[in-house]
């Protein structure tokens, strides 16, 4: 190489940022097989995420974003193994996932130690980000519902409007956590639970549990079993028709397909997407066109889309594959035009949740669609 060419090459190297890259790898771990409810969550969140990154690419977004997607099968050991593979072999700069809160809590410490940012979702256990927020800097973020937020809204409404509350929950870590939070929340509001029943995650019949609810005179059943549809099946045979409220999983279109519009009418759940809003309506129509019959969960897909927007904005802002630079960019992302209630500037150094308590409201099945529950006048 002659002197002139060597000087030109050196000048180019100085002019280009050392961190400049063509492609940033983003790892995704989701439950894409296993129990139907898990798959429903995982596929819906991934659909939204992919659509957001498709938009980024179609608008000439740079650096390019390469998704590396793995199925954790709702298994915590597998989830940990996959995250280690993403860090050590795939060299990803960001990780997104997963459905099971237990899985997230198993691998979040690994990502924190490795200094690789995580955007958790659609997992909802309250402590996913708060367990790490005081570690400066925290690499753990979330774009999803937060369990505490939906339980608080539900109990405020339930204690005020019903005489007797009952709870059916699973025996999983998630179900036990929800049960503890609900029992404490009801007590704080000067009330109590007329009946509490637990069931293993693999059961397919909740008739004994619903019979005890009926005999206790429960008029609001809080449904925190992962097989959301099971509380509805015995109602006709028992001639028992309480109002059901529970986990945001009750808004899944798959639950509607299994249970039917008539049985679901009046069912209440936590929400962060108002389908009456113009942006949500447009997103819903677009998702139906994009994914057809495979699209079945508006709020989860919308949160996945907003997570994708955050990833894309951070990559565009950082112009780097360095995980630390991307962590800082995620924390400072602004100008997001979210589909859900996620604000334009989702995060701060002291808060890594994209949703706040004020952003979560109650939805209700009405005429075959989930709409915002309006307070009684």
C-alpha cells in the first residue's frame, strides 16, 4: 500500500466511530410451545415485536437489526440455557422475553452480571425490574403489564361493587404470588375473601372449586389460574353465574373462541390497550391483515410492538452493538408513539417499567370485544 492510500485509510478509520456497526443482534426467548396459554402469550408478543422491526427496516432504519429467536418451552432450565447461548455463542446485544415470570427471574441475574440489557415481556411478576433497579446501572427493563398494577385496580373496583369475593388460583409460583398479593390487598381495603381455592396447572376441571364458590355465595370470582377458561365450563351445570375478573389473559381471543361471547360477557381483566382509541383500532386492523387467524391477542401484541419500537429507537440512537451503550439508549429513549399506554419516554434511572399504575385500567368483554370498563354512576 503506498503512502497516499495508507493515509486515506487511516483518515477513514478516524472519521468513523469505533462503535459503528452494520447489524445489531437481538435475542428473543419466548414460550412458543407447551401449554396453550403460554403459547398464546409468546406468539402474540413476538408478532408485535416482529411488526415493529419490520417497520424499522422498511423506513431504512440503521444499523440493521437481526432477530435470533428461541423457544424456551416454558421451562426455566431451558430458558437459562438459551440466554447463555445468546450471550456466549450468538453475541447478542439485547435480549427480549419471556412469558413465564419464573423463567425471567431465573435468567435476569445472568444478563445483569453480563451487562446485556433485557426487555422483559410479556412476563408480569411485580419484582422483575425492582429487584435490580438499585444496581447502578440496572440492565433489566420491561415492556408489559405489571401484576401489582392490575391487582390494585381490580380490588379497588371489586371490593366497592361486590358483596363476596372468591379467589381461584394455580399452585405455580405465579399463582401463589398473585394469591398472596390479592389476600393482602383485600385485607388492606377492610374486606376479606369468602372462599379461596387452589388448583394445579395441569387440571382440566374446576367444578369442585366453582361449587365451593357457589356455596360460599361468591358473586365475584377472581380468576388467577393460567388456564383462564376453566372457571367458565362448570357454570351452566352448577346454575352459577358470578362475574369473573382476573389476569389480563382473559382478554385473549383464544379464550373467547373456547368459552364463547355469551359466557364471557361482563368478564373483567387488567388492560393497557383501549381498542376504542384510533391508534389501537388501526393497529388491530393491521395485525389482522398481517397475521390473519394467527393473530388473537391485541393487548399482548401491542406491547410486543411497543417493545420493538423501544429496541429500534435504542439501536438507532446508539448506532452501536455495545450492550452498555444500548442500555443507556434504552433508558433515554424518547418520542415513542406507542399503541398501548406506554409513554413517549418510557424509562428513567429509577423506573424501568414502560407502564405505570395510572396507565393500567380495567377492560370488560362487551358484545364480543374488550372495551374500557366505565365506573358505575
